[in-house]
C-alpha cells in the first residue's frame, strides 16, 4: 500500500484553495527508474510533487497536465505529466548530472537547470491544449511556479516544494504545498495567510518532523477556517505498453524500419517516462513494416 497522497481544501469561505502532498515513494520510484543523481532526484521530485497537486485541479477523466522545463544548464530539462487522479510520471533529459552544493549548502537545482522556460500544458480534450509559458526565475521550481501562476494565470499563489535525500541517495522525504488566493480574497485573509506562510521554513523539514499533508495545511491555514478537505492517493504510474511503442515505431516511417531490419538484430526501445525497455526482434519489425503506409 503506497503512503503517498495529497489533500485538497478550501479556507476563509472559499477565498483560499490549498493543496499539500507527501510523495516520497513516488519520487523514490522515479529515482530508481531513471538512476538520477541527487540533484536531479531533487529537481524531478519537486516537479512530480507539483504535477500531482496541479493535476488534481483538473475535472475530467481524460484531462492531462504536462509541466516542461527547458534550461541551458547541464540538466537540459525536465518533463512531468499528471492526470486528475494523482498519477504522475516524468523524466530528466540528463538524469546523472552532478554539481557541488549551492551557497546555502543545498542541492543546486537552479544551477542544474540554468536559465530557460517553464511551460504548463493542459490538454482538456479540446481541439487545442491550453499552453502557458514563463521564463524561469530561479530554476528552483517552486518560485518558478509561483511566478507562473501570478503572470500567466493571474492567480496569486505560494508554492513550496522539497526533496530530502538519505546519505545512500535514497529519497528520505518529498512533497509540497500550493496555496492560491481567489480574486475576491479580502485583505485581512491575505494578511493572515502571509503571516502563516512566514512561519514555515521548508516542506521537507515539516515532513521530516512527521507532519502529514493535512497537518501542513492546518499550519498554513491557521485561523482561516479550513473546510472541504478531501484526499487522493499519489503514485508514479506510467501507462506505456508494447502496443503504444509499436505505434511510435510505425510513425517513424518505412525507411528507418527497413534499416533496422537490414541490421538483422533485435532492437530495444525504452519509454522516456519510466525507462521500461521493449524488445522487437527482426520478425516483429517485419510485421510492423507491413502496417506502415507506402
């Protein structure tokens, strides 16, 4: 039984909506799948936690959220997708980047990502997905999402994300919170929320103290009449199948498949998101070739 879950709530008569997530097992699974270095585990883990919370805002079964960071740092970038049921998956372009600690002695996620852009893509089953894009502010991800919500969605928000590593590079704690003000929020509500946020040092320290997501929300929303709580399990889930990979092979075209067949060896195709490998011997490649258009 996975222990990862998120809690959603409203407060101050729906002037605030808030989310908190614990995602240790989800991030550990991503670390194992991609063999990420500590700094890349932190980077990918933060984005996975954000994806779980933002994905839970979506209403319909088939809605899909994609968070994409492209930077000029050694990490290259990150991609995470999430649905509305707490299922997330993701990968780093260069998962094994190693960097010295930053000036605060912490994993240098900003240094790994560098300068670049954050894209938020919401595929809601319409003709065109909704795409919002902003420049990275720090590359530390939480601040970048806070800026994105303010600029691209005009929603004042505060995002906290964190990943804490064990000495053996396993994930000790991972999670985050997201608090948003609705347009009609009153000044005294804003002031109280800011005061509460000022008391929170970091997500990982709260999780490491044993605080659960609902307890983190109680701290953030203290004195603001929290209500409407519900919970949702969170997991690292990839829906790749051999059939999906076969479709991807068909899409690359006859010429490339003919070249693979000519080499006379089994090819292995890996899923970007979970690193699962699928083998296609020559006979199967020949079958795939028959499905390709002329």
